[in-house]
């Protein structure tokens, strides 16, 4: 993604907001908004934002899993499912009482 033509000043955004939103919606592009020559914010298509958030959540899960492996917080699959089944069974028993 080339940002050089997607960097706009806050004053430009104020006077061309509708046009920018239409472009963002049509092209799924991202705009960097500057104030006093410094990047301050990003305007992004909502679908692209949602995709980014999903990707970040997945990367976080992967990082957490890698950290668990690194610190030995793992156990065999059969053991994990047995533990889950026991907990479900215990809860069902508690509900029946």
C-alpha cells in the first residue's frame, strides 16, 4: 500500500470529508491524517478495520500458545479432554442436586 497519496492534513479532511469517506468505502484504502505536519490518526474502511482486529486477535492467540509451550504449560490432548469431560460431568451432577 502506497501511503504517499493517502496522507492528508486535518484541514483537508475537514473540507473534503465526504469525498474521503466515499473513496475509503470504494477502495478500502487507509488515510493518514496529519496535524502540524505530524501523523496523528488513521481513517480506515470498517471492513478492513474488522479484518485487522481479527488478524491481531489470531496473532495474540498464537503468541500466547508459543509462550505456553516455551514455559512448559502443555499436556497431552487425551488428558486435556478427559479433564474437560470430568468438569462437565461434575457440573451436571451438581445441577441434578
